[in-house]
């Protein structure tokens, strides 16, 4: 399907001036590299993304605006490719981060909620082998929390796609030929599922969700999720979250930094739409942001123990220490 998507993207950029302008602007975005605890991050100054970074996603604001993912409200130039028996529309994202950036919107207007859609994510990853798919939770970067959707960007863009293979990994649980690992040395404290079977991947993902806390008033744990397909396997990287936006987002004066981390940021590319923020941000700022929005070391240990305990109670596969 990659060739069909490439043609679709090219056709949309020809017919849609807004998308054409914003994709052309990607060649001019400024990028710098920062290192946090030996982990490399890229920082991208991308003014077009202020639409997402500054989005108001509280319940009142969502009710006051029309849903831009519903077909009736999309720009006239925006076309779609139907996928998964017509349940998703593949759309060109007109405010890109990636050179090839897609939104995969559910055809019905239903809230953003990952649990019933994890199998869909895996199947979409199979359809788009040249892409990394991602999910932003309703309070973890989704600018349309009222409409279920995924996004996808071309493979090779996010540093964590290659970083994870060199990180020490602890196996927390297994299901058939699939395994769940923690990547403890990474400052984001992610969990990784290396799966060879769809049902096994779903089982391990739900084990994580059952171990994560659900904040009051939320329908699901706070998380970001990356997923891609490599031949017969899927790789899923889940980032537990404890906060939507860091304190610098609402800070006054010189302490203010317009940074609203979502899956792309967690994957290693921080998006800053304001140029002065890009110029002054440093590794200490990223460390502070990650420390606020990601689990503490103590909370991550509790999460891992819950997963191990559930595995011990329900499976004969003992927790092992090994690298995926």
C-alpha cells in the first residue's frame, strides 16, 4: 500500500495549497540535538505545529468547536483513502512533522480510546510497513480527543526506532512468542512489546493498561504509543505518562516554554513551534520536562512489579532478564 499512499500524498500536495505550503516549509525547519542522560533527542522548530501545541483540549473547548476529523468538517481539498473495511479514513496531515505524515481517523465520531482499537493499530501497521504509527491519549497530546484516530509518519524519523535495540532491557512478561520489556536506563521509562502474534500483542498491551493507574475523570491510563511492523513482528513502545503538559507550558515570563509533549516528542523529536523557545531550550530543560510528564523511578518500579505479579499469577512464563 506504500506506493498508493505515496501517490495519494503527492496528489494532495498538488491540489491543496495549505498542505503544499506546510510540507515545503519542512525543508526550512531548524533542528538541533540535545543529550539527556546519554539519550539523544532532536529538537525541531516547526511554527506550523502551533495549531497542535497550543490546542485547547479541555471539555468546554472541545464542545465549542467543530470536529476537524469528521468528514463533514474537513477542508474541501482534503481527500481520504478508506482502510480496514471502511472503518478508517487515511488522510494527509496538513500540518506535518514528518516528510510523509498521515492521520488515520475513525469514520465515526467516537472518543479517543485505545483499548478497543489496539488490534486496529496492529493491522494498520501491517498495511503501512514504511510507517511508524502512533497514538496520543486524550490528555497526552491528542488535539482531537473527541474523535478516535491514529497518526503515521515515515519510518526512520524517530530516534527511538533504532535506539531501543542498544538499550538494556528487562523482560517483565511473556505470551506465546511475544514478550514485554522495560527499558529502565532511558529517561522516558518506556515499555516495549516485541510481538509475533496479534492476539499476544493485545494481551500484553492490556496487561500494561491493567497495571497503570487511571486518573480520576479519565477513561484510560495516560500514555503515548508507537507501533511499527517489521516482517512477521510488531514493535510497540508505550510511554506511561503522569502529566499532560509540563509546568513550563503555563509558566510566566522567561520561564514559559510552549512544549506539549506527545508521541513524537516521546519518540525523540521535541517539537517547539516558537523560535525563541527553540533557541534557548537546553538539555536541562528537556530533563525537567521528561521528569514532570514521565513516571518517577519509584512509580515505574511499582508498575513493573504489578506487571510481574500479574504474570506470575496467570502464566507459567517466569520473568526473565534478557535483551529483546
